[in-house]
C-alpha cells in the first residue's frame, strides 16, 4: 500500500535543472524532495572513467564564456575548466574521400570541465541537505487536490504545494499521467518539443595519446558519408586522457547494429590515419535508448523553435506545476546553462509564491545559490 508524505516542493529529475532548483529552494529554507527515476544523479551530464585515470563525457561536454550560471557554479564549487582544443587543421569526408582543410572551421571557441561535466551536478547534489534525494523513484502521475498537488510514485503519494518538472517536456507527457489537467495547447507543445541530445548516439574513442595533434590536426572532422557526422577532440588538459568524440543519428547506430563499432573505427582510421585503429576503448552512449531521457518518438521531434516556448514560462495546474528543463529555457536552451536557467526560473517563481521559511527573508540570489 502506498504511503503518503508531504513536502513544500517536489522536484522531478536530478539533472542540472532539478538540482539547481532544489539548491535555490533549500537555501531559502523550504522542504524539498528530489525524485529521480534513475539510480544516479546527473541526467544528461554523464561521465565514464578513462584509462588509467581521468574522465570522459558521454553527455554534455561544453560551455561558453558568456554562460554566467555555469561560470558562477564552477567558481563557487572550486571546479576548474580549460579551453577546447581547436589548434590545427580539420578534415572533411564525403563519398569522394577525405580532404584536409587548412585551419579549423568546424570548432568554435568553447570551454571544457577539468573534472568532467558531471562534476557540476555532483557539486549541486553535495550541497543539498541529507535526505533530499530519492533515487530509483519514477513519477507515474500528478493530480490536483483542493490545496496541493499529489505526486504518485510506485510506492508513495507525496503531497506538495509546488512541483518542478525538471525533465524534458516530451518525456514528461509520455511517462506521467496528468489526469487531463494540462491545457490542450500546452500538451501539444510539450509532446512536440525535441529532447536535447535525445536522438543522438555519442561515441568517445579513447587513445593512448592524442597522436593527431602531432600531425597538425585539430581532431575536428565533418562527414557526409561516415556513421559519425561530426567529430571533435575530447582530450583532457595537456592532452590526457586522449580521446576523440563524435555524434551519430540513433537510426544509423541501430541500422548498422553489431557492425557499428567497426564502422566507427574504420571511419576514424580513414580520417586520422592508421593510429586511429589502436583504441584503448570505444564508449558508445545511445541517448535515444535511455528510457528516462527520451520518449519512444524522440527521433520524430525536430521543431527546435519550440525550445523556450512561452507556455513553459508560466506554471500549469493552478499555478503549482513549473517547467525547468533546458528545453524550456528562454535563453541557452539545449545547453547546460539553459538547464541552470530553467531551474532557477522555477525556483524563483516558487519563492515568490510560498511564504519564506528562512530566518533571513531574502530569497536565494546569485551570490548565495550555487546554481546562479
């Protein structure tokens, strides 16, 4: 029999947006529980260990200088960053073969996380009060009550004054029963909104050294014929751990099946020479197959103009349900910055709606909240 509990705020999803919202709300003194369907935090910020040390990002990788929420979180958490390697020539591939390009028109100036992108969500999680996180807890339904929202999980019903939806809108509509209480126009927009990274396979090829740099190559490539459509250097600071990474459509990986890894290795060898076949490891992450990231129809969701839609900017279900994922952000949608912006927006809307529970009546600010 399901047991019942009560919290000021329930946050659904322990990725960057959900943890950012929870951080701001708990610092303002509110009781918050974060429900995460997976047995891990981070969402689309996911890293794998490299050999013999270091990490490799299988999800989000970059951030940019003008993304102040990411920069503030890095600074406040004592985490480091370094510039994306862009020096050298790029490579272009089509059905006619491989062509070396003078310079690198593929990579834009960006930054990487010294300790992996997942270190951001690790830092946000570490700052939360004990007992805030509930892993392995998928939400199945949300219902309205006379004075709250009732959040249903397989083992409990949680009463909350406000709920933060920190998962992709299309996933929320596919996985959660809202009891017909969402407006039809909002349902239509949410069901059609693409999932950032949801339809891609990210491939990370790990090497003993960044050999392509010795050849004057940037590790950047663009292909119209190989399974990987774009490739970038993913090596760590000073080139270690050494790695290249690329993106393929999920349909390409599935159609190639067991031969996908061989096709990727063959393509990298064509682009960067015979040393590219000497892999330490090949990490393949199919985000379209992640049941807590992507709905079944994710490959058909292609209207990116729906990112940051006006309907996500105001709460639903009698003003108690708040959208927070990166797809809902007005600025930097599809970036880590957008996730932090979305989480902060939801938290601030709730702070203005709830009585202040802190001895200090000031709401969380950019100086006090790690997410800001």
